[in-house]
C-alpha cells in the first residue's frame, strides 16, 4: 500500500482481491489507459506504482457513476479513490496532458458555484475557453442556444451564498 494514500483509503483498498467486476461494468473503461481494478492494484503496490496512476488518464476520465462501487463484492469505493487520486495528481502537477481540459472545466464550474451558489453557463463557457485557449470551438452553436433560451446573460445568485462560501473555505 502506498504511504501517500494510506490514511485516506487504506481501509477499503486492501480489501480488493482483483476479481475485475468493477472494470467489467465500467462504461468508461474503453477510454482509460488503466482499467479500474488495475488502478486499485497499483495503489496496493505502493508509491512507485501510484505515480503511474497519478499521470494516467483513467483517474480523470472516471465519471463517478458509482457502478463499480455497487458491483464490488468488497465494497471498494473506487469513485472516491479516483477523486483522491485526481486531487493528488493536481496538487503534484502530474496531470496527463489529455486530462488538462477536464481540470480546467472542473475549476471553471467550481468558481461559478463559489461566486453565485449555482452554475452560470455563460461564465463557465467563458472561463473554460480562457483556461484552454480554445476560444472559437463550438462558437457557431451559440446563436441557436441563445434563441432557445439555453444561455442566460446574467447570473442568478442563490439566497444563502455566504453558506456556500463557508463550504468552499472548509473544503
Ligand atoms: S470489483 Fe472490487 S474487489 Fe473486484 S477488482 Fe474491483 S475493486 Fe477489487
Ligand atoms: S465510477 Fe468511474 S471507475 Fe467506477 S464505473 Fe463509473 S466511470 Fe467507471
């Protein structure tokens, strides 16, 4: 077991006996570089192997759908493990190049929630484009979305925004 992961997920990762049910049921696994059960195995094996996983696409591509968790005979909380690995990968700046857009999206979304207490699509799109320098992608879709009322120009704030800010500070 890796030292760095020990305190957070030791209790369930050690229970994995590599039956592969998680990988067999994962809809995203065809796009991953390591299958979900392999991610758990690398974490069991220790720090050198965890490093491989921190630089992988798998942890970022996981959709957190919980299918693996519900199928696992050992109640290994793989979606939680994936989240922890993403957090560590981001802190150590080991993110796979193909996953940088995913992190940019996460940050843009969370910044909006922090500011307004809910998602503000136009702000999300703007910040995401600035973070990824992908300014013109999907721009032609904008008129149709505006026409159908899918994009609001002004953000709507929730009433108890202070509470959301406290949650962000604590997390
Ligand atoms: S389903 Fe559970 S026990 Fe089986 S390989 Fe996946 S994590 Fe391990
Ligand atoms: S939570 Fe992640 S690893 Fe588990 S089945 Fe869903 S996408 Fe796959």
